[in-house]
C-alpha cells in the first residue's frame, strides 16, 4: 500500500487533473483581454495531428465500453450541458465521459474527448468549482496544448501509454503514472489554461472565486501527508506557485466576485451517484486525507447522513485510539436521520459486534436487511444474526 501510494503521489506530480489547478503568471490579466481561440476542424488523417486524433478516437471507443465509465443518462446529460455552456462555439466538438475512479483528475484529448474522474466530482462543493476545473481543461483543448505536448514525444511506444488509461481497474495504477508524465504541461500552458478557464466560467455567470476554493480544499488534504510545506515544494506541487500566492492570483483574476455557485443544482445532479463515490473514497485507504474531505462535508451540512456514514466507516476501519467511539457517534447520528443509507446500519452492526454488544448489533443488522433485503451481502449479514442469537 505504501509503495502504491508513493507511486501515485510521484506520478501525479504532472497529473493533468491536478495541473488543472496549476500556475498563473505573476500578474493576473484582466479577463477582457483574454481571447478564446476560434473553433478548429479535424486535421487531415495523413498528418501527425490527424494520426493523434485517430489514436484518441480508438481510445474513446474503449472508454465508452469501460466498466469504469458512468452510464447514468441524467448525470451524463447534466455534465455534457455544463461543458457545452462553458465551451460555447466548441460545444459540438466536445464529448464528456465521467468515470468512477476515486482520485482528483480530469483531462482532455485533442479530438475533443473529456474524461472526468469521480474523485474530482466528489470534492467539488458546487457547480462553479467543477466549472473552474472543466474550464481549465477546455482551455488546454482550445489552445491545442495537448497536441503540442504529444508532438514532443519521439517514440510511439511512449505515446501509446495513454491508450487504455481507464480500460480496467487492474492496470490503472501503472497507466496513470505514464500518461500523467506524457501529458505534463508547461507553466506557460498552465497559466493560459487557467486564465481561459476563469474567463469561461465568469462569462456564463459563475462566481470566479470558486476556482481558488478548489485549490484550497485539495491542498488541505495534501497537507495531511505533505506537512505545512505542501503546495510550496515537493510532490505534485513542484512545478506550481506557492499555495498562498496562487490563491491570490486566482482571486485577482476572478475580480470582485459574485455570481452563481449552483450548489443545490449540483447536489441534486450527483445525488444518485454520491454514495458510491463516498464508498470508493473509503476503499481508497488514505484515511487521513479522506477525513479532511468528510470533515468539510459534515461542517457544511451537519445532517449529511451519507458523509456521516462515510466518516464513521473510516474511523471504524482505521481503529486508532478513540476511533471506535468516533465511529459510534457518527454512525449513530447517521442512522437517526431520515436520509440514512442502509449501509450505515450495516456498519453500525459491525461496530457493535466488534464491541461485543450482540443486542445492538442484531438491531442494526435487522434494520439493514429491512432496507436492503436484496443486498449482495445480505446472506452474510443473516449469518451474523444467527451467530449473535
């Protein structure tokens, strides 16, 4: 686990999704001076760029069939509409694919394919924050930064490492490191994409200040393992400005503030998928980072039953000093809410079972089975009840 984690942290040093939060120039430009490039057509197939588009077309077919791709039509329509609103004239050329991978990332291919990971969408607190990152990726696409970057690769074997990036869970860890290095952008490209991204989100009425909040929130997670100097040097932030300076630049670029945040609209859009994303985050096994995320969710809404369940589950699994009591408090709070997920009762039952409280464990397990009688682990939970009796 430690080796895997170290690899991911090293690989994401140049990760496209995290570079979506990357550097601005020292002096932020006025938004009115930032020009969005004109829409471009498909290059000829016999050119190097045309060959790259063909490669990405084939990869797009794989992504469409990938078990990690989210096929919920209502959510995909929502995400496509959001990107189209930002993209303007480029809308007909962009296709969005949400994928269920619990890390913060999004990237675009030269052919207009955009891939957005569930870890990013889980961490976005509102529509404006998601628009900030997607607008940045659109900036890279509109200015054809990916084409420039991939042209610099000399060997086809290196270029082909991007293929299959979301093709399967088993190959994900190795492929993310190779593809992230392949798609590392320069400071100049990052600055341009950031400026275009803020311009796009402000142009359609979003609060541009939310772009800085995305960075702040992610940085708090990184500080858990990176210490107080996270965001200044080392790991994924090596090539980016210090966190405080970068936030100031984003805020300066955003201007006086105001505008739509779209929090309620966003919560409604992700509601059918959010519990699964929370469970994926728990399974990621980076408990300290996850707790920062879940603490922020509960602070925003003390009656967020799903976040309470997820935080309680992390405490139950981590089993450090005082964690059993923390888990009990969160899971009990979650179970008393009308919006409690069935999984909160299963976790509560497991916790009581661990604490040698058979009566409370049986009650929780019975509630779980009443809410989810066809659950995949229903037979196992019934065996627990038999054992407890």
